[in-house]
């Protein structure tokens, strides 16, 4: 928790910015360029087969426009995150929602993954019984949800190159992007999210 408190700041735009909580003895992440390109090809084939490639692409276009991700002009052979779609049906509207989840546990040979190099952080989510007990204290209980919560917390510039990934531009060319906000699938993201609020 001390790492978080020492490394979180509120930016001028009001958004919170965090550093990844690296383990003290973390090893350098290995080049997994080829692995991620192969995983991209596999993911693309699956998306085309089920007719969801364009919807998946739309998520990345939206993220790029909103500053959630950034395109990198000079990609290098380094550590990247493979990703896959998670598709969920929304019962109320019978529509399908799709979002990318990043595999920060992907390893190459005996080299550590990104998740191996990060601290998970404390569990800041309160237990359900304690929450339910507090609802009984007052006449009215209020709950809320933060829209796309992981995508509201900025990642410090120094940590962004560890969350690079491949996807396509609008012309279908493979491009390199990196997260400017917390990524789904990174072990420390839930802790960094809960600590940021």
C-alpha cells in the first residue's frame, strides 16, 4: 500500500495516474515479439470466423480516440501483451458486448511474464457481508458503477512500454500500440483501480 500512496498523483485534468507496482527482484521481460504476432493471427482468424472482427476493431478505434491507447511509430522487438476477445451477451437488450483482455501471464520458455514481475497489491474490495450489514444501518442504500473503470486510471509514462500490443490500423496493417490507462488482464490493475478511488 505504501508504494501506491507514494506513486499515485492526480493530474491537472483530474484523472489519477499510477505506477505499476514492480517486485524488487523483478527480472527483465524478454522479447516475445514473434509469440504475440502469432497470437494476433490466431485471434484474428477466430474473430473473422465468428463475425466479430469489426466490432473488436471498433473497440480499439474508440480507445485510440479517447486516449486509452497510443500508437507507437517506431516499434521495437521487446515485450508485448497478447490479447483475446471476451464476448458477453447483455440480457436486457440481447446485444453482444466485446472487449479485449490482455494476457499478461503469457510466458516464453522459462522467462517471467509481466504478471510474474508485478505485485498483485492488497485486496481493497470489502467483504460482501460487511457491505450488506452497512445497508441495514440507514433507510436508503445507494450504489453506483463507474463506466469502464479500468480505463479511467492513467498509467505513468515510464510503465507504458511494458503494456504494448499489436492490432491493425483502419487499412488492415499491423501496428504497435501501448496502453495509456490500466489494462484488463494485468494482475495489479484491480488494486491500482481500487486505490485510485
